[in-house]
C-alpha cells in the first residue's frame, strides 16, 4: 500500500503489493511524460551495487557478533553485486539477519515478517498501516509523518504482499539512517495500535455517524484504498483479531532483517540486539509456513463484471486474461532464468497490438505464475483465447527466430549487468530478490548469483538450439499444464449504481435496527475519533522522534559535472560519471515550431517511431536489432513552463543507452528510427489508437488524480495545455475522434506524421546530452558527429506561438468510481507573488500536517497533498481515493487560516527545513544525474539560482509561513477546481452548490 504519493517516481515493474512509500523526487518540471524506462517491457530480477573489492574482516568483526548474541551462519562475496553478504542468526530468538557490505552510500534497512492471511478480512494490510501510528518510544499519532518532515530519507515505506509484510527505510546520511531504523524497529515490535481500537478504525474501517438524523457511512483509509476490491467490510475487523495477528507474526523468530550499504556492520548488530534480546523464541515460524499449492486437474474459468459509465461505448471493453500456475514446486535459478528469457520471447510474440491488460511471469511468490490478456470486443473473446494458445503451440513446434532470441538474451543480460533501479534503492531491490527464497526458508544468496546459471543457459542454447531449450518448457508449463485460470471481465453500466445501492441498503438496515442509545453511542464514537485525529500531538511527544540538525545539512547543493562543447555546430553536454561502461544519451529536438493542431498527434507519432518498420526492416526486426545492440531506445515529448517567460520549454527527446562498445550502433539505430521509419501501416496505427485509448481509460479510473492535475494545469498555463492535449481528457477525446477518422482520412493522418518529423528532426534544433566516464565520452564524439551529419540541416517551419489554455472554469469529470480525486489550484505569480525557496518548505509542511490530518486521517482519503511548481507559479491541492468532495475542498480553503494560526517551535521548523532539503538532495544513479543536468540546462537554471534557492530554504522562518497565508487566500477565492468523481457525488455536490461545476462524462 502506498502511504502517499509516488507521483513522480517508479518502482520495479510488477511489484504487486499494497504499499506505501516515499521516494525522493525530481524537481517538478511538468513533463508531458515521465522519461520512460528504456527497456520498459523487461523487469530485472537482479541488481548490482557500486563496485568495490571484498572487504577484509578484522578480528573484532569476528568477535563482536558473538558478544552481541549472534551466530554467523554463512559469509559470501557475491561478484554480481560486488558485496560481502553475511547471514547471522540471533541466538535467543532465531531472528535471521543479512548484513550486506559495499561502497553504496544509499544505506537500506528492511524487516520482513511472514504474514499469511487465513481469510480475506485484510488484517495484514490494515496492520501494516497501523503499526506505524505510534509506538512505545515514540508515542505520537503518526511518527511516520514526523520522519517525512525531518529526515533525509531516500526511501521510507511499508508494503503488504500476499504472504509477507515489509517495512523498509533508506538514507545516505548515517545518523539519519540509524534514526529511521530505530523508529521502525520500535514500531513493528511495540506498536500502540494493539491496544488502541481507534487506530484500527482510522486505518481500516469504521461506521461513521455525524448526527443521529443522518445516514451511516463507511470510513477508513484501507477501506477507501481497496473499495471495490474487497467485499463489504461489516465482517472484517476486530481488535482481538489484530492483537492476535500481531502477537503471533510480528515476532523476531518470524523476521528476516536486512542491512545494506557502507555503514558499520557491527553497529547494525548492536542496534538489533537492543530489541531482539527483549524477546524469547516463539513458534511463529512453524505457524507462518507457506505451503505449496497443488496444481488443478482441469482449467477454471471465472466471469465477473466491472463498472463503466452509463451511455459509454462498450466495444473493446471486455477483458480476458489467461493465467497459469507454472509449477507445483519452487524453481531453481537456471530454470528461473530460462523462464525469464521465455517470458520476454512470449510477450513479444503474443503482442498483437491490442491493449494488454496483464502479461508475463511473476517470480516473487513461492510458485511462479504466467499471465497474458487483452481488452477485446465481446465477439472476439474466444478468438483471442484461441490465438494465444495457437501461437504458443506453434512456437513450441517451430522454436523462436534466432534474432529474437539474441535480442531477448541481450536485453535481459544488459539489464542484469546495468542494474538500473531508477529512484528505487539498489539495496532494497536486492532485498526483494533475496527474500523471494529466504522467506520460504530457502537459500537467500541464490537469487543474487546469476552469472554461473546464465552462462550455463547460454551455453545450452548455443549447443542445443533454442527449440531444444524452450519448447519443453512451453509444453510443461503452459500447453500441458491443467492449472489455467481464465478471467473474463464484462463491462456493466449498472454495476456501480448497484454496488452503491447495495451498500446503502445494508447501512440503512443497520441503522434501522439500532436503538436511540446505539445511535447516540455511534455518534459519540465518531466525534471522539475525529477529536483525536484533529488534536495535535503534544510538543514533548513530537520531540521524541529523532532528527538531524541544520548543522548536519550541507550548505551547497549537489553538483553534477558538466562540460559544454560543440560537435559539427551542435551543442553537446557531457557528464563525466562512472557508469560501469554504459553510455547514456539524450538527443533533444526543439518542438516550438510544431503547429498547434498537430500537438495531440505527438504521442502516437512517438509510438509509431518505435512500433512500425523502416523501408528495410519491419517493426519486429527493428526492435530485435535494438534489443541485440543496445539497452533500449525511447522517444517522448518534454514540456514545462519556464519562470519569467510566457513561452514554454518544449522538446522531443530520443533517449538511448548501450555498452560503450556499441555506441556506433546506438546512434545508427537512432538515425534509422527518426529518419527511416515509414508511416504507411494503417492497420498498425489503428492498433496504436486502440491501445492508447484503452490506457487512457484505465488511467482515468486508476489514477484520476493525475488526470485532474493535468486538466487544472491546462486551465492555467500553455505548458499545461500542451501536456493535457497529449495525456489528459482532451487526448482521450482526440483518440476517440481519431478512431472514427483513421479509415476515412488515413492519407491526411500519414502526411501529418511526416510533417511532425520534418518539423522536429533537424540539426538546427538539436542538442546532445551524454553521460559516461571520460574515456567513453571522448570515444563517442566521432559517432555523434557522424550522426549529426546525417540530419537535415534545418526545417522550413517557422516558430509557432502556442497561445492556448482551457477555460478556467471549475469542472467535474464523471467516471464510474466509488472514490473521488479532488483538485484545486491557482497561479500565484498572477497574484503578484515573487518566488522564494521557503514556498517549498511551506507546501511540504501543509501536506504533512494540515492535509494529512484533515484529508487522509479524518477524511479517510488514501492521500492528500499540495505542490508548488516554481516554474509556472501554480500552487495545487490534490486528493487520491477520496470518499469526500466538497468537504475536501473546504479543507483546501481552510489552508490560509491554518497558516495564519500556525504555531511552530524551532524543532518543528528545523524538521520542515530538513525534509525539504532531503527532496532537493534526492539520491540519483548516474543516468538520472546526467538527465537532471540536461533538464536544468534546457530550463535555464544556473548554479547561482540553485544556491540562492537553497539558502532561502535553510533560512525559512515562521514569518514566511504567516506571509504565505495571504497567498493561500487567492486559492480559496479564485482557485480552479477539477474533480474526477462519481455521478452520485457530483450530483450531491450540485445540490449543495448549484452550478458549481461544468460536467463532462469521460467514459
């Protein structure tokens, strides 16, 4: 479960869990699209930390664990992750500890409990939320929030898997790291929630009655997060069940504990011993064992309905997904690698261009699964199922194309060796891999050692051929495997209203059977819970949470090396960083000459570049060549407002990476893509439209906060309008219209795609960004020069003036949903506000106090936050999975009064400042460092400006908060509102505030 926003970050793909976590973010630049992963179709199984030699252990290292109560079980140096791993066992409790030592400054701690549920009541998930709501040493309502305010964490989170629960932190600052570890250890072992029913009610669910004359409703954070997934919650929760679950499973005997990084291994054990020594051994390991599931004797089919908007088009909204439980026993490492290659090959072969709704192998549980599915028309469900099985059967009979196998093998191996985990800490990625075996009492070292089984598998393929290797796997695990579950989802325009009516009927019957005394008691309980939620923690409790001081904070921002040069008349930025022999490149083209009417076509243009063929190669051959020679290539638009300028910063970026020996191949392929791809495949382009439309429809329901935020930006500035045209409701409407026109106007559409290419891809509007070590940067220059010489010199298109915004009226976007996404924003620069770095301290504090308490804790939303974009001047509020609508807007409007009445001591102010600096100094891998430097260059952000911003942040005072209160009045009086909400909640809001919204049905 994601405790708050992962709004601009990424986790490893297919980490299917309920998770809450905070990763440090990039400065907000309103990109129209996140820089997509260059090999987005592939999820790495392994990670690789920074290079280091095996450390030599001193005699003290051997003696200290014994004195601290630990036995050393095993020690290994693992070449793949350049780390020394030592497995310890706590003598008294049997707790297992993996201590990983290397030179990575991004230190990671994690504690994992095996938590198999006995039913579907959601106890593990609710408990995951609840244990972080105060503990023995830290008796606050929510120490988690205090850590957000005043630490330099690079990761802070907890997540629930089907059979385990994780709690994990990361930081580059050793003092901060150990503070975080102590708070988490106290939370999991000594939480207040086991004696506090109000915490369970807040985090799980409860009946709420604001007045005996009103209706009873459900509230609760997990309830709103999971609404529509679980059944009605009236039989879910009891305090005794939660106490029993915690007592049984949250015990050191049932724990797997992980430390990673460059900190002192003995200090790790010392910290642990203080907690573990308080416990005796328990029977939890025997009670939490996860047993193997036997394979079905015959396939199973499940048909369910899901809600869609009344009056919506139902064509291609049926979904079908085929799922296999691969084996009745765990797989060894070579078998898992073989399945990883097979997974990659099958997904490529089965990609028909329809909207994929599920795909690939899942390795994180005891038994591996494989899934593949699509959005289809009702009449095509059987055809798609037959197509899947026929295709797989044909591949088993004939084997795979040799080039496809080579491309898949290179893609997988490149990802293994590069180990690019994005903003996700490498140490945490390693832990997730290791725990996949460790949690089931198997070898925790095995999942981290891929080189030997990889070489053995490649040798087998070379010697026996890919058919001899993969065909038996296909036959055993898929074709002859009876354990197949087919899920069919049918769109139902009445389901949402029926579900709401069913919930209301149950609650009405519940109230009808209650006496006046019962109603008074529930009314009193509701008021008591709200009073607790809205009462601040006492100062002495707040001070119990450890934090850094301002003296621990560097006075200067992190510097990224940059050399600005010129190759053949084109500006080239070079970043000399260690990248493990990988070259990262961005080829940037100016978009300012593109005609305004062509903007909505840009995403499909990018998709066509990567998904159609050239004169000499079809799209399969082109993508196989990319897979064989590089680590991936992607094309996407980037757009942002620029402070002090009316015109936006708008570019097309072609991003690629390759081992240094393939630099020439990388730039040759980029040239093939941008100049050689032909826009002539009408049938495939229609598939792109269908896929994009289905993705947008899914995003509307799954990430309505992003849609609302994009819509608000489009009403406030040109950059926002561009972004919304390429990724919001306007884009969805464009796709719906284009789907009807593509058959009639294909020549016109094809010509428009060519016009975009002619306008953008020229030498005159080009800039190159390179990140690698100095030697590889120098060696790359000749290949860059050759690439630039092949570009057209200039375009005949003139610079366009994009002067477009959506009307600044409040709007309700109606979709079939049981929760809402509520946004409100204003442009502060238009009110006369001049930017000061203190605005980021203030906005972060508002999110972590006022909005956390009123929107999430009291209101029951999954999250509520605010954000200030200092480039555009837009200050915005947003909620996610929110049961409320007008109530949340009232909270936003109360922000000015909150700031005006705010009292902060020096400790609270210091924490707010440190937390903001943590955002500024977020931990990045080399490719992101080079990319961040590029973005700053494009935006015209100088080092002097960064230093000034930092000094303003560090000198923030309470007076700054008070002055900002006046700015918040403008959002109350003049803010633009966009909500993505259910028809029922919009209708109720209209009854209370007539004509407040313009209503738009989106699905």
